[in-house]
C-alpha cells in the first residue's frame, strides 16, 4: 500500500471513529428522530432519481411514480421475497 493510500486510510478511519463517538453521545430522543429524517431524505433522493430518469415528468407524475415504487416495495416486504440470511460463507 502506498504512503498516500495509507494516509487516506488513516483519515477515513479517523472520520469513522469520530462519527461513531458522536453517535454514542446522542440522546435516545435524538436517535429516535433519526428514523423519520432518514426516511424523508430517502424520499427526496427517490423523487430526484425519478426526475432524472423522466425529465419531462410533472410534479404530479413524479409523485405518482414515487408512490408506485413505494407500493412495490411494500408488496415485496409483505410477501417475504427478500429475507436477511446473514453472511454466506464462500
């Protein structure tokens, strides 16, 4: 590993550790509010992706496609099609 790669790895590790320590210091109330915030961020990203995929869509069309995709996700979840099986050994 080059010196530059090693330096970058140390920086990335430092950032990760800092984030983990900050997360541990947060109150349970703050942590509970993260769920809705993360969901809203994901919704914004999904809508942005739809706008990128279909640049001619109106806001109504974007919202209709967004809700269609959420419904597909809900059906997949309820059907149990994808399940977490843990890590597979190679």
